[in-house]
């Protein structure tokens, strides 16, 4: 399980992440693709399960609802200060490992500032 902190200064124009819907109300949405121009490239990866956004459980959410959570957090931001959006993900990778290396045990935190 990893916490990825996205520090936003100003307006969020493009997250650059596509999500797949949770398949039922007890599963979580999955990162489908992270675009190369995304500020989260290298931090989130395809196949990561999005467990929480800003400590809000995402079980059962659609990709649209996930995008709305991120949008709401970014919209409530004060343009004069930085806003942090936290993604808690279950991931088969960490910042220095490939997806094929197996699940990372414990919690790891990483941050990206935009």
C-alpha cells in the first residue's frame, strides 16, 4: 500500500490518469493508464487499485466518481496556497521497482509537486 501525495499549486488543468470502474460495491477502481504528460507519471501505474482519495474510501466508485473526487479537491483549493491530494493505492510497484517485482509490503509515501 502506497500513499501518493499530489501537491497542487494553482489550477488543475489535466490530471492525465484514466481509471476503470470498481466491478462491484466492495472492490476499488483501478488505474487504467497514466499518460506521459501526467504530473503523476512514475508515481501511479496501470493496475494500481485506488483505495482512498484524501482518506475517503473509493470502494464501489465509478471512474467518473473518482475523477469528481479529485476535481472537487482541486476546486476547493486556495490559489494562493498549495493543496495536497492524497491517493492511497495498492500497487505492485514502488518508485524503483517494476510491476513484475511483486507486491510492496507496508506503506510507502511519495510526493509530486505541480
